């Protein structure tokens, strides 16, 4: 029964009181209003258009929700676009000629998922009493890693109270001098291997919808806010930040930052072209099994952390022994 013109929106599809892309996006998601419509038409109906770019008033997570709602309304008959994608159409894979971290890195390795990665390894030597470990997400490696940093003792801030004898400051300063002497005399016997592991190519990899949308977004998909003693650098709230505020974050410690998702998306192509990306994402695996959200892979094994803890425990033992243990591990 449906003709081609029924699959897109006529001029009068949206009621007059629904204005703006955001209002239309909400309206479409209600009462099966996207049923029997092309995804391209739906996406193109909820964007702002500029000369060279288009913008959606939704971040990646909200866009995923919109697409999932469209899929839900069109179960069993997913009409992506009037036409099939052009022959040279490709998902936004990473495909680099050299390591993005350092062009002098030469060796590469193919991982279990078929991605080509940088295999450059460097050995870092750190002073064990001053080493700390932290877990971060490495964008270039597209994985979590454990990093080790050496913290140089820092002099107490502010200076002594000038009017009277500042006993607390003197005490803090003496403590600092002691730490500094220890730092200068300690040998860097904590040894860790640092594997670059940056992704050079993930062609042929199964990309999640989240990853695809993030890569296509010309706006930054996320940015980082830092807690400071005065408050946050941005007035944003996320669970992480709330956790920070509840005191799980130590005030004396430097905040490592919290990821905040942006709430708009910018492309240099229209909603119809975006629909082709969603189509190709969906077709990566049969039966709608293509992943929606990206899994965070970890490149550092828990063994790294255990080595770190073991090395810390060894500190009470003679230095030579720490060295040999660390190298062996
Ligand atoms: Zn590298």
C-alpha cells in the first residue's frame, strides 16, 4: 500500500505547534510516528542545517536512543534510505600509515580482534617509594590502561604565617625536606614496560553504533571536567562528579578528570547520509547483533597492578632484591 512519498515526511507531517529539531525529535518518538518512515527521513527531519554543516541537538547517547526507538517502531521492516549506499561507502574505520603517538614507532602487531596496533615498547624506571598507579582510558589504543607515574615531593604551599611562629608550616616543611632527600637518594628500581598499543587500523573490526557516531561527530563527543577545591571547572553534573563531591575523591589529590558527554552532534552531511552509516553498522552482523555500545577493552592485565602492589610491599627489603623482582615480573 505504501508508496514512496508515504515513507518520507510531507510538508504538513509535523503539527504547527511542533517547532525546532528538538521538538520534532520528541514528537516523532511518541505514538509510533516513525513507523513506516525511512530512517534517513527521520534523521533529516530533526536537524538544523547550515551552509556546510548540520547539527542535531543531541549527543551520541541521545541519538542512539532515537535510532533505537525508530528500530523499535519499525521492527521487521527496517527501511534505511531510498537508495543503497554508494559502492565506495565505508564506515569510519581508523586507517593510519604511522603510529599516532610517535611516528618513529615502527613495529606493529595484529591483535586478537584483527586490529593493527603499534608494538613499540619502552621500559620506564621509577623510584618505588614515589610511584603511583592509575587507570585511564587511552583514546589512541581504544582501551583502558594502567599507567605509572612518579610523584616528586612538593613543598607546602602558601608560606609561613608572617606574624607569629608558624609551627605547622615548619613541621610540614621539614617533612617535605625529608621526603625530598629520600627522593634524591632513591634509585629508580621500579621497572615497568610501557606498551604503546595505539590502533593503526581497525578495518574489518566490528564497530559499535556508539563508536561510529562518536567518530562521525565533528563536535567533541565528550570533554573532561576537573574538580577543584573551588568547585568544578564546569557547572555540570554526572554521577562521577557527584561521587567526587561525596568525598570519595580526596581533596588533596589532583582530580584526574571526569568525562562529560556533549549534547550536540555536528556532521558535514545530512540525515540521509547518516542513515547509511547506521545501515552499515546494522549489517555488520546478522540478526541485529551489531553492538550498540562500545565495550571498553583493557590492555593492561591485572598482573600489572599486582606487580605494582608486590613492588610496594618489597620496599622494606634491600633495594637490590626489589630490582631483580621487578625485572623478573
Ligand atoms: Zn606507537
